[in-house]
C-alpha cells in the first residue's frame, strides 16, 4: 500500500522553516502516492498590516504575498520533480468567511490543485494557539466551542474548498497545555449539519494526524466524527500530517488510514485541479 500526505507546510508558511526541496525529497523517499504542499493563507490578514484597524489579534499579515510565493515555487518544482513524485499545489485557506473577497480571489487561482478550508481563529479572538484557557470557566470553554462550530458551519456553507481541515482543531491546546478535554457531543448536530453541507457540495473532510504526535492523543477529528461523515453519505476523505518540518512529513499517516478504514472508507482521496483521485486502503 502506498500512502498520501495532503497537508504539509514549508518555508512559505510563517510558522515553518522547512526547506521546500527537502520536503519534496523526503516525500520521494517515503514513496508517497500523492504529496500536497499546503502553505498557510489566512484570509483574515490577506492584506498588509496597514489595511487593518485592529492588529493586536493577529501575528502575521500580507498572506497574499505568502500565498503567491508558495504557489509560484510549487508550480516550478512540479517541472523539476514531476517524474519522481505526484506533487500537488495546494493551500490551507484559513478564515475564508472573515474576508470572502480575499478567499474567493485565492480560491480562483488556476495554479491550485487543492484547497483545505480551515478555521484557526474566530472573529474577535486570537488564534486558538494563543488563547489562555487556564482561567476559563467551563461555561466560557463551551461558549468558545459553540462559536467555533457555528463558524465552521458558516465555512461549510461557503464551501469553496476541497476538504474541511482538522475539525476539532479548537481542542488541541486546551488539552495539551491545560488538560481541558470537554465533551463536545452537545455540538454533534451542528457538526452533522456542517457535514451535510459538505456532502451536498461534493466536498470532503481530512483526517489530520498531527494530534497523535503533539500530545493530544488523537486525530482531528476522531474516529467518531469521521464515521459520522461516512454514515451521512460522505465519500471524500483525505489524510495529512500537518507537518511543519521535514521529520514530521508522513508521521502517523498509517493511523489516519486505519481511522478511515474503521469509519467505513475503502479509499482515501487526493486532488488535481480540484478533481478527486483515489488511493485504495
């Protein structure tokens, strides 16, 4: 069986220093059936810092430039490595509904094969990475999660991406740093509604394996929600490591495949020019 890794970051993401050529060489060593570079493009700060009135919520600006540099590099490297690796030009499009104009400008770029739709940061809040959960009450935690799942639903209604990225990302730092592990079953219906939006649009979800190596102890999302997606009629599921450094590329992808299999999938997908292709499990 040949594996895929459809969520990775390189030097063109603000939180990665991974050399893009080294990442591709590692993907070749792993003999991946498909390898996607999906550098960050946060629509909430698409423009330079001067464009925004409130800047204290953000740590990086001018993602339009990052986006273009990544796509330019990957497009060129397709020519260099085309006979060695199935290289996919992608992006992780964050907070699309917080700036629809920027999101649609990015989504329409003809160089793209693949778009992950993600939500790292709620309106009026810092990225979940930066939120201080230690002094939050249980009610405050659930209020934050309610906002998260409502905004995920809004993102799925927009739907101009190929797969929904790392559902349950909002839990990562709560548990890893503070031991907070809320029962999110109260949000199952809105999660199901988000999945229905994806299914009717012929979109998928990803199994993001980063939580297995980063102290969370599970994928994003867990088997329960991958199975829910399948039971509702979802057909498209991709798998990605969310690697930000060379040594993490492909990490725990086998676990992601096992979750897909346990949920009832017999194949996982990758994309070229937004068309789904499949690797049998």
